[in-house]
């Protein structure tokens, strides 16, 4: 077996929808929630650094809605929509939004990431956290993100990084130490389903996303980002001539 194949860990996609009760409960259980909240907070921080302080935002694969709720609390000028294929997850998101007092600026609805129910150029900010590894081929998702984002809008997609075959045992043990039971198994399955940076670079190159780049965060996450493009103010020609004379 070639050395490259020996180090390489084959990708095994996860199911696209988390609808089973055990999976939903494990994902939202308090034992894992503190660690997940810290990860989600780092995602929200990253999103806010991309230069969108108001307007409309879309969170694709929103799950229990933790990220859009965080953003709604921190950014009063932002209206957010979360889409997911799991109605149990969406119900948890709606309940959490009401508890946080931001339900009036959040809309959670069923939606397929590969065929989003929105018109072109609808959002100033489009987000997607930990969904890529659920898709056999996320090219359709990347193209949908391109379609629904405004021309100067910001984009942030982040997911786990799949380690090599030799890394896997240590990686899964150390970074999965906060999980137990069903959640620990879900985490290991997610690692096997995730992409490598090289694979994500190829996907981005094949997609219609313009002006985006692949990034890596520590040893655990990779993703695709594009900062908001701020239009430069136009110089009034009359004023310009006055300054030049």
C-alpha cells in the first residue's frame, strides 16, 4: 500500500438529517453543551469580524439555533433566519429564542441546504456551521450560498477537519474528551465524515463562490470565509476639481 494511502483516512459521510430522538437529545444535553457553546461562540466571533453589523443573515443547518441566537443578542440590527431539515431541532431553536428574548428577530424554518427557499441576493451574511460533513458532495450547498448572498455580502462556512489515519485515535480521544455515550460516538462519526483542507480547496475551486478562501482554525476546524465588501464612497466630481485647483 502506498505511504499516502496508509496515512489517509477514507471519508464516511453521516446522514444529512438528525431526526432521531437520541441524536437530538445527545446534541443538546447539558453535559456536552458547555463545550459546544464555547465552539459556537468562537464561530459567532468569527462571523462578526467579517464586517456585517446589520441587515439580514442566514444560518444554514441551524440545528438548535444557538449561533443565530448568540448573534441576535450581540447585534440588535441583524435579522436572522435559520434553516434545517430537522423539525425537532427547529422546535428547540424556537423555544431557545423565546427564552433569550430575541424571537422577534429570528425566523426558523424547514429548508434544504442544497435548494434554499430564498431568492437570489437575499442576505448580507450567510453562515453554515458543521453541516459540510453531512453532505456526500457539498458543491450544491456552496453554489446555493453564492446564489443567496448579496454581491458584497459576507460568508462563513466552518466544519471539523478530518485527521489522518495515524492521528485519528489521539485526535478523537483528546478533542472528544468532553463527550460521552451517544455524543462521543456522534463526534467520532463526524470526524470520519469531515473533509481535509485539500479536499475543501478543490470544492471551493469547483464552486461558484467568488472571492472566498479556505482557512484553518487550530487543529480541529477548517472552513471557507469571505469578508463583507464595503463600497468606497464616490468622490463628487465637482468637489474633486475644486481640490485640484
